[in-house]
C-alpha cells in the first residue's frame, strides 16, 4: 500500500533524473566545444542556471517532506541522499560552464597538439560514461551498478596526472594550450569525482552502507 510520502519521493526522483539528463547535455556540449571550437557558452549557462534552480527546489521539497510527514529512517536516508545528488548534478553544470568559459577566453584546444586533443576526448568520454552510469543506477537504486564507477574514476585520475607529467616534459607547448588543457582536464577530473559522490549516495539509499568509491 502506497503512502502519502511516496508521491513526494517520486517527485524528487523525477527531478533528479531530469537534472542528470541536463548535466549530461552540458558536459557533452562543453567537450564538443573544446575540440570543435563551437560557441555554446550561452546554452551551457542556461543549463547550469536551470540545474542550480532545480537543486534548490529539491532541497525545498526535501525539507517539506521532513516537516510534513516525519519520515522513517529509510525515507530520511533517501531524502538526504537525494539532496546530495542534486548538488552534485548542479556541480556538473558549473564545471561544464567553467570548461566553456576557458574555451571562450583561450580559444579551446582545437589548434593544440594532437595528443592534447586526444587526451581530452578520452577523458571526456569516460566522464560521460560515468554520468550515464550514475543516472541509470539512480533510476533503479542499483548499488552494484553504482559501484562500477570506481574503476573509471581511477582511470580518469591516472589520465589527469599522466597529462600533467606529459605537459611538463614538453616544454615547447604554447602557453595558451597549456593553460586551456590543464584547466579542462582538471574540470573533467572533478566531474568524475562528483559522479562517485552520486553513486556513493545511491549505494547508501539502496543498502544503508556508507562506502567510498574514490
């Protein structure tokens, strides 16, 4: 038998799914802008602002559910986790905007060395894969699926430090390319971290276990 609070939890869940889709769009647009020199800053800005607003709405709705229904422990666990997930999705939008801003100011990496472009593309693909996985696992509260992001996050961390080491070794790299690429790979690495935060929250919802996937 359904409870009154369940409709509120379903509303929060639906908002999070929408946030996940928007966050994915923002990150994808920013990555494409990096390598193709497209102008999408205004589009990403709109998405980022929408994500922040939606995160605020999730927080307001969560406090309303707590105040009105005095949820049991498992519901509180879900509500708390949903609030954290909303924040992380909003961060994706902000990092995508940071990437786009870097592209606007420094011209992206379309004219940089091929190895830089390849590195950013691969990191971007992995980050997008992680976001997709987090959205899928959130939909079904699948803890085992959520745990799978840990491996990809470690790969992205390694790629980040490998990139820095390679950049140091290549002293002939132009200043603009060096600054742009370092900022972009850092933002992608942070996106990957926030995906693991989301999946840690999903595991907590599904099992009650607090795990660290990083």
